[in-house]
DNA sequence: AGAGGTTTGTAACACTTTGTAAAATACCGT
DNA sequence: ACGGTATTTTACAAAGTGTTACAAACCTCT
C-alpha cells in the first residue's frame, strides 16, 4: 500500500484529493502547515509527499529543504503559476516533480505513480542504504561504517562520499563535486575538494585504493575490492 | 555535452526547440517520423529523447515501445491537449515524463534536466570486465592486470588502453584516441598519444607485440598473443 | 637500391595537476 | 566572547602529461 502525505492548507482540496487518490489505490494523510509537514514527511511512514508551495508559517520551499536535509523521499510540489521551475526541480531544492495549480487529480495520480516507480527503480535496496564493498552508508541517519565499524565524518566529507557512492564505479567530476557537495561552482585554484578527499582517504581503511584519482576529471570510488 | 533527440513532425516546433535548448546548453538533433526516431534513439549518441505522441506512420507509443525494448534512455512524451489517458498510458509504458502541448520551452528544459539528473544517478550500471588475452580490465574498479598480476597505469594510459581493448583486433584512429581518451581534437605536431603508447608498451609485458602501430591510421590491440 | 619526404619511437625537459601539511579563516554551541 | 571543530587557503613536493628534438622506420618515386 502506498501512503501519501499531502501538505496543503486548503482543507477542501485535501479532502477532494483524499477521496480521489483512495480510488486510485493510495492511502492518504494530510497536514495543513509546513512545519508538521516536514516532521511527518521524514518519519518513514510515507512513500511520497505532495507539498504545496504556499503554506502558512513555514513555506513550502523551507519545508522541502528541511525534508531533503534528511530524506530522498519522492516529493511533488504544487506550484502557483510563474514559480521558478528550474529552482524547484533543481538540485538546490530537489523536488522530483511539480504540478501547477489548478490541476486535474488524475494527473496528480499519474505523476505520483511515475515518481514512485522511478524511486523504486533507483533504490534497488528499498531502505535507501548505500553499499559499496565494506562501506555502508545510511544517508537518512547520516551514518557510515566500514566493515561494520562506525566511522565519524564531517558533513562535507559525508556529502562527498555520498556522491561518490551513488556513482560508485564511475568517475565524478570535480565540477559536480563542487556543485553538488559544496553547493558552489569550482573556481580556479580552489583545492578544498582535494583536501576533503585527502581526509577521506585517511579516514577510510584502504582509502587510497578505494578512492581513485582520475586526473583532469575528478575522483571515482572503485566497485570491486 | 547533453545530446537531445527530438522526434516531432512539426518542423517549426523542432526549430524553435533547437534554438531554445541550445541556449540552455543542450545539443539538439531532430527527426520527423517515429521510425527514424526509434532507430536514432538507441544508437547511443543521445542522453535523452523528446517524443511526440502524434507522428506520421508509426505513432509515438509504438516508437516508445520499440525504444524501451532495447534502451532505458530518458524519454519525455509530448502529448496532445486533453488526453489524460494518453498521458497516463505514456507514463505506464515507460516514458520518464510527459508534457502536454502547447508547452513552455523553459518547462521542457527544466524537465529534461530533471530526468537526466535522475538517470545519471541511477546508472550504477553493472561492472563489465574487458578481457583480451592475458589482459584483464575492470573499468569500474579501475584495475588492469596482465596474467593475474596488477599493473599500475595513469589515468590517461588507462583511458587509452580501455579504448584499445574495447576495439581489440581493430585499428583505433589517432583522431578518436585524442577525442575519446584525451577529450580534445588532434592537432598538428601533437605527439602525446604516441608518448602514452610508448609508456604502455613498456609497462605491459610483451607490449611491443600487443599494441601494433597502424601507420597513418592509429594503433590496434592484437587479439592473439 | 637510393634519395627525399613523412610518420613513428622515445629521451629529455617543461608544464600542469594533485597530495598533503600547516596556517588562516569560518562556523557553532555555550 | 571563547574554545573547539570544520573548512578553506597557502605552499611546496610529487606525480602525470605535453612538447621538443632527433633518430629510426617506412613509403614513394626514380
């Protein structure tokens, strides 16, 4: 059964969606402000979130950021006309899809199914645990272990390692490491990523083999040991 | 660079999209019927497909099915106004997204970026192993061994050897070695590939026999030992 | 076979990128 | 504001890559 959380202050809309989505085989809950939305969203009971941009108190963007801080749960944003689509879908915010109001509930159902299908495909291992050899990472609880032993990483090291693990076996460019892990573009003579890589290599046993340098390109996590 | 294939019989629309998507940093090609669309889509040169539902000859759904038969390339369907059912069908048939006509090109660009970002994340693809005689290469773990013994190659040497191994038994032109391994065009008096080949020959036991010079063309890995 | 031109092999050097220690700065909870 | 941690900058060493130069191999034409 797919549990959907709707976060919208329009109570009538929530009831209507509840009714329609139940017919489509979803199970629906609703809350009406961003703060409770963000709290509920990450409690692990839902498979997808429908999140309105305009909310009383904390707005939808803040809620989105807060949720993305600890979860990759599929999120559809309900936007007002004219909102900046690029930002909503972009890495900055990280929504999976959006739907401009007013919308047809059938379309919401279709998009919900689509993003849930995608996220199902993505997480071969349902519980969103990343595993590469003896390295195990749980992004939701921000824990990493090597061969069962917990290791302590700083948040930047964590972000970099997460990116590398999500692309294990393939090179990740420095550009995208800066962009996605540090949230800023790579500038000339900027060496921070190199420094963090250096630290990671030292912290992870066998790190110098695990994290390979692809000169002129970036870094890569090796798949086989 | 991201190559996009547009499959739509509306030539004006194609030109407009071409223009707009180029501004957004995509590289665009267009074909105008489903049959060529399906053929082009799977040739490996594109990172995403924009596919109209209404096409002369083979319609968009057939093309979609055909493409999905052999590729998981990201596909956005362009649907006619009003046909929710078609849209839903499209998503259930394995399109990654859809956009009802008429649409804002910005929205297409945003959705393209979104699905490409997703598919980039997904491709933790199975690690293939390349074998040519006693040479074994695992690109995902960046390891090469000769007769079971690991050898250490630099990134460029690795890239060149990978290309040669993927085309073992056939000549690989210097042009494509420069283009694909060094990521730049071959310029006059540029000898770097020759240097790297020289190093490779020295590092690989029996390298002078293994890597053959095809004068005036390029280099080739011999199949027999 | 030999002359003359072109392409390739490789050593030596020049330049670029990366590794990492250490210092400087930013950040955060108290 | 203070102390501790995290991150970025700086500086220099080490490794990798590109350029130059010349010798060797090859091709073409006579």
